[in-house]
């Protein structure tokens, strides 16, 4: 997606060869116009899949997830990372390790929001090692639901998460695939974006 790639080049900050900071439009401050465009793009890619629910993890996946769900006319569910007094029993859970934050979280979704009748589209902000996606897939499998596919805003193609998921036969659609962050420059898998 050209507008996303341009935004990454203009506003993204390369912190290391494996970390890209995009908090000016995705992870802290949100560009609603870009989110709307991304949601419509994901919806177009998965419109023939019969998606009944969109699933993400709090918190950075919520903005693109809600715009995708709006375009698909399907509810958005977000897996919680933190315990809540209102979310206590009848949960689907999975352990997810974050390489960026160097911590493991137990994510959870209430059983009343996923059923075997659901066809679920996962939306997330980043795909690196694939741990978040695998955790969400585990929850979908626990519910007996079907996986329609995975939509990723930014894939770090130089890490193995995307390959691991695709090797399992999972459909992964990424809006921007990064080949490298070497020398503090974002290089995309597809075409380079000039600014």
C-alpha cells in the first residue's frame, strides 16, 4: 500500500536493525484517514472469505482492526493482555511472547464472543516472529472457529513469522513488507518508495 509505505519512510524511526518506531501514526498517535484506507484495503482483500468476526490484540491492532471490521460489517474482538475484574471466567487463552517488550503475556477472549460458526480474520499492526498471530490462531482453534486469514499492517519480512505462518498454509496479507532496516533505512520487499 503506497500511502502506508510513504508514511513509514517519512515518519518511521529506525531504532535498530530489528525495530521500527511508528508511533506518530499507528502505535501511539493514530492517523484516522490512513487507518480508514487500511481497513478498506483489508476488507477488499478478504471480502470473499465470509468473515463474521475480526480479531486483534490490544492495543495497537485495535485501530486498523476496527476500520477493517467497519468495512466488513463484522464485529471486532480484541484479545486482552491484562487481567480485568469484568473478564474472569469462560475464557479462551494463549501465551504470547513479545520479543520487542521481552515479556510473555496471557491473552484472553471471552467465550461468548467466538463460536464454531465464526470465520475469523486476524488483524494486527506488526508481524515479526509470529507469536501474536500464533496465539490468536490458538484461541480461534479453541473456539472451534475457522480462520479466514491474517491481515498485517507492517511485516518484518526479514524475520521468520510470515514464512512460518505461510508454511502452515495460512493466508497472510501484509500492507507493507520490510526487507531490511539496515543503515537506518527502510527497504521494502516490493518496490522502493521515493519521497
